[in-house]
C-alpha cells in the first residue's frame, strides 16, 4: 500500500463533499479541549463527565471491565478517577461519546465492529507501553481507527458489501478500500479527527496507519496502530495463536519500531481481555 498521493488527497476531499458528519456531544468537545492542557485539569474533566448521568454510568461499567483488573469494584465517577486514573477515565469517556455518535449502518456488523475497535485500542495501548509512547493517546487513536468505515458505508452504501467481503483476512479491508476508493477508512478517520479538532499527533497517526512505512517522516504511533489492527484481526477473525499472530506481522515494521518478536509472543494479551465489556451498551 502506498502513501497518500495528490490524487488520493483530491479523492478524499471529493468523498467528503456532501457527507453529513456525525455530531459529537458537547461533553466530548469539553474533554477534547482538556487534551490540549499540559496538566490534566481534574475539575474540568470531572465536571464535564458528571453532567451526563448516562455517560457516567457507561464509564463506571467500562472501568469495572476485566481488562483494568482493579482491586475493587468502581461505584462512582470519583472511584473511577481514583482507581483507573484521570487520563484513562477521560479516554474511556471520549470513546463512549464517539461510539454513541455513530448509528448502525447496513452492511457492517455493529457488534463485530465495536469489538474490533476495542481490540485495536487494547493492542495499541499494550504496544505503546512497550515502546514508551503515550498509552492513552494510543488507546483512543486505536479505538477511533475504524470509524471511517461507518462514514464510507453512509456515503457509498453500494461499496460496503465488497469492502466487508469474507473472509476477513488481516489487512484485507485496507487493501480493498485502497483499490476501490483510492484511500482507506483510516484516512477518512484522520479527516474526521482534523475536522473535530483532535490533537495533531492523533490525526497524523490515523493518516499513516494503513501504510506507516510509506510515511515521511515515519510516525511511530501510526506504525503501532497498523500492528494493533493486524493483531486484532488475526485474533478475532483468524483465531491465530500469539506465536502465529506475531509471526504474521510485517517484519520490517516490527524492526522499525524496535520491537522484540519473542517478547511480543511471550507477553501478547488475550484479545478477550479487551472486549469483555461492550462500549456501546
């Protein structure tokens, strides 16, 4: 897959003509604004989330999911902040807001879509922790990565059956999108991130995720998102073991990120730990 060309950029601009963008809630915009502060403002985040009882309830449910392994049950927003950390709580709240902004679309299995989004986020966070990247930024970018497909399904419903063609082999969706449209769902999501005024590093990572080695300069977070997506697809759709999954990753990208394949095999989390609690429920 090649990097974005001027033709691809024009094609993406034409694609967005007439697209009705999902509206993200006010609370999401408030949380986005706090992402630009060097120090996370506790009261701003707590106030933004606390004004939305449904969001607070969803956040508590997510914080109690198995992947956090918290030492006791979370029963309130303050509990969640104290035990999971303010940065993690803000990230989860953003994810809950984003998932609620997209309606189900024909041709895309909603349950499988959000499960994969959670899996990509989980693997992106795991890889970020091993490479010194911001784990919460990686989690949020990973969760967002596939949102572009929902916009594609809205704008071009006649193409979605081919894009979602079975079997779902790792990386196959990107290849079909690139061939059919001239860009991928990750590129669409990157444009969404820019239009929603997400931090530039997230937009850049999304923009480069489908072909990170073609990007100049190389974007490490984009590379992590690429591997996280492949790992999620290898685990969920191809049911690969950790050894087979890591062995199927592109070695040049693993090398560029200075990852140790044997360490990855020995420490790769089970995908079930990332999807035990649905983000949309």
